[in-house]
């Protein structure tokens, strides 16, 4: 009986810490940031299971993305060699661009906003890749050896990408899609461009 009581107290304390941490994250404050990073990097699957008791899987990923963005913001700003990873699903369904070994090569046809994003990114020192999947990211990391990565993706893919980068010690920033589904997806272009210019 004592063991169950201790477990229940520990569990509710952990839930309370999660809630307080989330509220502080929304106020741009991190409590015990290095401990939080260690837990997020190493025990994200356990944290997800616990989080599912009080929220949704998608909310967990959004909180994780917000955490990584806040934790790595200053380190990201100090980097020079950066890449921007865009998902190919942002393209128009009639996009004439072709897939190459370096990802999709935008031809700036103005059927979607990718061309506008690329122009701003390049003006701000990013090398840009439009990729069809996460295996491209691994190859880009190996070949480019960037100091930092800015990713755009659905919540799940973005969280796992940022988690992988964090475990490699590479500062990252992420912009979640507003609408996902692997075709005709949508990102807040104005917010993305603002962030690319400010970081």
C-alpha cells in the first residue's frame, strides 16, 4: 500500500511539473533547461506515454518543438553554416520541378510559396533543400555538416528531426505545418520568413 501511495505521489508530482513547465515555456522561460533537454532527448517515448494521460500525441510534439526552439534559439543565432529543410509536400500538385539527388529543385514557377521562402532563406545565409523524406536529412547532415538546421514539417516529423539533431549536438529551429497530410500542405509563410530573417 505504501508503494502504491509513493508511486501515485511521484506520478502526480511529475504531471504537475509537466504542466508548470509547459506554462513557463509559453512565457518563454525554461526551468532546469539542461535536465529538461536530457529527458526530452533520452526519454521522449516515456514522456509521450505519460503525456498521453493528460493530452494528445500532437500536443506533445508541439510542446517538444516549442521546447527545442526555445532551448536552441541563442545557439542557433551564433551559427553561420545553416540549412533550411522544406518538405516537398508544400509544392503545388502540378509543380513542374524535378526530384534530383539534392532533393526537389525549385524552378520558381510561382505556383506555390516555396520560391519566395527560398529567396529569403538564401538572402539570410541558408542553403535550402526541398526533401521527400527524412533519409534525405541524414544524407544532408553527412555531406553538408551544417552548424545548424531549420526544419519545416508536420509536428511528428519535426519533433523527431529536432530530437535527432539535439542528440547530435546540432542546434535547430522548427516551423510546424499549419495543415499536413503529405499533399497540398500549408505553412505560415509570413511567420517562417520573419523567423528566417530574425535568427
